[in-house]
């Protein structure tokens, strides 16, 4: 076996290609031996999605720059140089995308193959691929990753499907050995899908590269193929080793003088030539002798030049002198330290402090404030006929408790610590909680710790499916996490950059659930449907999804004509200030044949674009910062007809900031549950008229004191009897709280 391999190429003729095909093919086989041994031959294919000559020119320039960068870069191996060249072309196109006039939805996919000796190096970006046919079997290079494997581009946070889409990318690369008889083809994904794998395999196996390319192009046109049709076929040939075919034999000349030194036919020419050579040698010898004499003469003259005598130390310092210098340096350092301490002391002393003449009045004020608070609390807690003042006269009790809090604040202002005032403060707050109908959460359990289970997790939203499972979207690495609430087990069912069929998943944007499905919309304007049993993403076509404003965040689903497992989808479009509705077809699984229709028939009192949350049952409910908009069959009700009543403690709380809305049936009462972010509380209101019912806040102290800070999703389950249970999504975990 020899290391010498050659290639035979097959390219499509320009006149055989379909109209509108813009794919670009480029290759370079070095003619210089050193370049061929170090870099090898380079083959490039650019698959173009879209139309326009600007896109073709950009692809051609990208391939030209890739070829130049690959052969110029000698700092890494062939595979490293190929990956760097592809990344450099991506950055150049990313910065010049607007200047070159590339359309927004157009894309360029590049596959590059370098053949050096018996090695093949492959780098790719996008759907374009290279296939190899060996021993009757065809493989794709690089091999596509399995669905359960994490995409390395997601791990590096570099997600890009086309050239110039992201600033930094991580191309797919592969390196392997080649053998004589292998056949490779750089082919666009569109051409391979139209022609078919079997037809492409048969053409490469039975025909020469040129004939195989012509046959594939003909099949592509016969089957109605349009658009991308790029292909480059390569056949690997083995060159035989160089063999000795003839041995040289000595030949005896026929002339008797053959082999003697040549002599000039001119008389005395040879003697004169020898004399001139001797004269030249003599001149060279004289020149060397003159140079040597000149060197010796200068050395002799420099010997008489006066020189400076070296100076030797005439005295040596005594040990006592050295020790004295060391003590002086130590003393100076100590003086600097003392000066720094004095400066710090003077600075602390200059801070404002209580003067002796003010200390006694402050102590008197603190004692009077604490005595006032104790007397006010005692008056509130004094019981008559088994009832305290809160039961007998709530308004009077509220005034006394507020006065007690004011007295405690006055004591804190004159220097009494909060730890010393904690007992009195707790008694006053407990009385106000009773008046304002505030319940403190006592039972808080962790369903699952997302921060411990996953790296770089940033939860965004959560829905509870009909089977009770939890579905959490997070933007840290673009994942959808399935959570079993009974065991707390978690599993990733979707990740950004995942290959799903012919599509590549994007970062999750919005999520909703209804019937037996969960719907996820990603930032690339793609919709995915998950079956609760399979838990696998399937592409869901939503017409008009590309027109949805990027600022929209509210998505909801409602089962359509139960028990059919189809559902309507509702979304709040910020750009159009409208609620859009997708209506399903009458088939299972659900499909949406037409674009969404505006749901609101009239203008609402509060702009729908300002809605913080969207809830859909018989009606559509748009949660606003301090109220809700009820929509009956497309008609928004005025705030005078329906709105949420403010809680009774508005005078002592921050302005309302409603963020989340859910509904549940508790016994025979239908209630709304609202999360108020400004005051970190959950409020229950009557569904029928929006009247205030109750509110829950976190404990004042302990490990659960901040449990309601930063809640991202809220779900309250209906119960026939007993207190309801709420599931909360926070920044790092999922919690279960009992609303007693």
C-alpha cells in the first residue's frame, strides 16, 4: 500500500443547473509539493437558502476568504486551520450582513473538506453535508449527534444555523482516514432530500464522479426540485509506487581519445589559462597577508593607549555601622505605623456621636416610647366578655396598633436595636394581620431544587399539565424541564440548538398547556407540541407566528369542545395591542390551518399590551398592575362593571404590582389568586365580583422569610375540602405552600 492518493472530481455544468440555483462550489489542488504535503487539497460548498445575487456574491466572497485563510494559517493542524477559517468567514459576514444587502430570512450553510495524504478533515456549519461511500455503505460526515446528547454549541452558548447569524460559533469538525476506492460528495441538504438517499448512493457507487453529478442533477429536475442544488463528487484513487524498469549499463566509446581531458585547439591557450589561474591565486594570498598585517599593526598601536586602572575598595564598613543603619530603618517604619494608628483614631473620634448632654434625654425618649407601646398593646389585648379590642372594635384597635408601631419606630430612632424591640413588634404586627386578614405561611416544602440539578439555570415560566406534571422553561441554556411533583425528579425534554427533524430548536419564549399537550414557542418563531406521555417535541405549524411582536410574553390555551384533544391558543400581541386567537382544525393531533384572528371586538379601558398575565376559561382575563380586564366573548367590560377590589391595608403597603393570576375552586367558592410583587404576597379575590377575601405573606423570620420574594409562576389547585395548595416557581427552585 502506498501513501500516494489522487482525486477525480465531478462538477455540475452551469447549463444543467435549474433556474434560480445560487449554490457556490470552489476547490483548490496545490501544484507546489510543500503546500500539498502540509495543507493538501481543499473542497468547499456553500448552500444558499433564499434568493438574490447579493447572497451569491456574499457566499463566493466567504469561500474565497476561507481558502486564503486556510492556506495562510500555519499555526495549527489542518483541522484547526479549517475551523478557524470557517469562524473567520462567519465573523466577516456577521459584520457585513447589512452592507452586503443579505435578506433577513436568507441563510448560507458551508461544508469544507481538506484532503491531506490519507487523511480527511471536515468542518461544517448549517444543513449542508458531506457523505462518504465505502464498501457499499454511505455515511454522513461529521456524524450527527444523538437527540439526547447536548449540542456543543449550546454548551458554548454559540447557537447559529447559518453563516453570519451569530458573532461567535463553534463549527462541527471531523477527522478520519481515507482509503482507495472511497467516494465523497459535498451535497446541499435540499438536493439530497429531493433526490433521495438511495438514488444518491447508487449514482456515486456505479458512475464516475462527472457522470454521477449529471445523473443526480437530472433526477433533481425530473422530480421538480427548486432552489439549492449544489454538489461536488470526489473519487479517491491510489497511485502505484515508482518501480525501476531499466538498469543502466556502461558503454565503451568507439573513439580512442574518448574520456581524455579536453584541450583547446588554439596553440598555447591551455598554458596561458593555467598561468592566469596561478596569478589569481597569488593575488588572493597577498590580500590575506595584507589583512593579517593590518590587524597585527592595530593591535600593536592599541597596546600603547593609556588605560584606567581598576578601583578597589579602600575601606570596609564596620558591623556596628551596618547594625545602626538597620535600627534606624526599623524605627522609621514604627513611627509610620504609629502615625497611621493616630490618624485612624482621630478619624473615628471625628464621627458624630451622642453627646453626654443628649444621652440622658435620648434614654428618656426611648423609655417613654416603649412604655407607650406597651400600654397601647395592653389596651388592645385586654379582653371583655372573652373578646379583645380587635373583636369588639376593629377600627379602634387598628388606630392603637398603628400608634404602637409609631412609638416603636420612635424608640428605634434614638438607638434601641430591633432585636430588643422584636417582641413588641411581633405583638403589634400580629394584631394588624388579624385586622387586615393576613395569614402567614407556615408549611413550605421544596418540590425540586433546580439550581442543584442543573448548571446555569435561569427559570422563566412554569405550567401545570392535566396529569399534574410541571413544565419549566429556563433561559440560561434554553431548556424545557419536566418535573414530577410527587418525587421531584427532573428531566430535560427540550434544549436550544437541538436537531428536531429538519429544524433546529431555539430558545424557549412562551409556554402553555391544555388537554393532553404542552405548547412551547421559541425565539426563532417556531412552535413545538409535547404529548404528556411521549414527552418528545413535535413541530407545530402556527400561521402568522413570524409577525408576533418580540416583546410579547403572554400565551394561554383552552381545550376546544371536550373531550376532543384540541385547543385554542391565545396570545397578547404587544405590537398590535390585541389578543390574537388561533382556532384548531377538527383533526388529532391538533393543527392550525389559518392565521390568528383578533379576539377583542372593542377597545378596553386598559391597554391589553400592558397585561402582566393572561388567563382563559369561559372568559379571557387580562391581569393589569392593579386590576383585571374581563373579556366576555371578545367584548372587554369597563372597569366600572368589573374590577378587583383593593386590599384593606392599602394605607400601610406599597402600591399594587400584580404579576401572576390563577383561578381555583375551593369547596363551592370560585376564587382568583393574584401575586403582588411589590408587597410579596398572594391575594385571594371572589371570581364573581372581584371582592377581597384573604391574603398570605411569608413568615416574619426564619428560613422561609423570603419565600414570596421574586415568584416567577403561580398555580393553585382546586380542592373540595381543606386549604388549597399553591405551586410557586422561584429563581432557583419549585416550592409547594399551603394557603391556610
